[in-house]
C-alpha cells in the first residue's frame, strides 16, 4: 500500500471521526437518539479502519508500533475508541463516547497531520495543502451556518417588535412564530460551533507545520477562540434555559458581529492570513 493511499485513508478516517463527534455533540445537547445511533455507527467504522491500519503498520514495521511518540498517540486513540465502544454496549454510560471521542479525535488529528511519518517531503507538502483545504472549508461552512442563524435572530427581533406594537399585517403572518425562529437559530449554531471548532483545530495544526515561528498568539487565533466562546455560551444559555427570547437573539447577533470582526478586521492584523493572501 503506497504512502499516498495511506494518507487518503487516514484523512477519510478523520472526516468520519469528525462527523461522529458532531452527531454525539448534537445528541449531548438535544437528546436525539437517531443522531446518537449514526454517531455510533460512524465511530465503529473509524475503529475498523483504524484497526486495519494499525495491523498494516505492525506488518510493515515487524514490531508492535508503540515505541515512538506518534505511534503511541495512535495506539492511545485506538484504545480510547475501543473502551468507549465496549462501555457503550455493556455499561450504557451516557455521554461517555462523546467525551472520549473528542479526546480521541484531537489525538488522531495530531498524529495524522504530523509530517514526520510521511516519508517524502513532497507528500508532507501535499498533506499540509490538504490540511489547509479542510481548515478553509470547515471555517466557511461554519460562517454560512452562523450567517443563517444571525438572519433568523434578526427576523426574531423584527417579529418581536411587530407583535409588541400590535401590527397585525401581512409581514407578521409571513414570518414564522417566535419559538420556531429561536429553535432554528439555535439548531444552526449547534451545527456551526463544533464545525468551526474543528476548522480552528486543524488550522492550528497547519500553522504549526508551516509557520511555527509565528506561534499561537496571533490576532486571528485569539479572535477565533472568542468566537467559539461566544457561541458556546449561546448554546449553554439556551440549553440551560438561563436566557431566551429577545436577549438570546441579541446575544446571537452580537456573536455574529464578532464573526465579521474576526473575518474582516482581525484577518488583516494576522501574520499568517496576510501571508495566505
């Protein structure tokens, strides 16, 4: 099996792993059993693929591959997945797979996107390029979800003021009810926040590979973490029912304004985003 094929299999495993984590995250907050089942099936696929690759690596090296840091990380993530699947089947501990999957996903991303075990420099360069592609794609998808969520919150504010002023015209009829608008906005953020977080994690890995001299104290990175915090707070406040209605809609609008600041202003202050342009 060539290195290029191995790299593709590892990248596919990361995509399946990310999808599984997203589904478990949705179930964690919304108690959606269908999403949990899909997440479990994807995680089983990841385990099978990881096991096959682990056995292949053992066959290629002629030893049990745990004696380097990279191999140790890979084996560690495999053990995490194995234990979480066993616990899920026999012990039925709620949310254990979600938390172990997050930890395992971070570990496997560090392992796969480390260039040390991709022999040729050309292949390592190609891997870095594909990391950048995944980072940009995930970030733009998240921005689109945040934008839609923002628009629904904006419609919420419009509807709220129409109702408060008792303007019972055609505009009021055509806009959805407040509860529906709030729920859709919340669901979009529920998808957008973890997708954006994955994009940031992969972007940090790319930065470490390509421009380690910059470090992680960059305006764009700081802004991205603030975006994650704002949307995480939005989800927490909504889930815990500590904020709802107009206040929650305004929080979401403020979060999206931070997204714009991060995308347009902080990107110009960033060293590596300037380099990309």
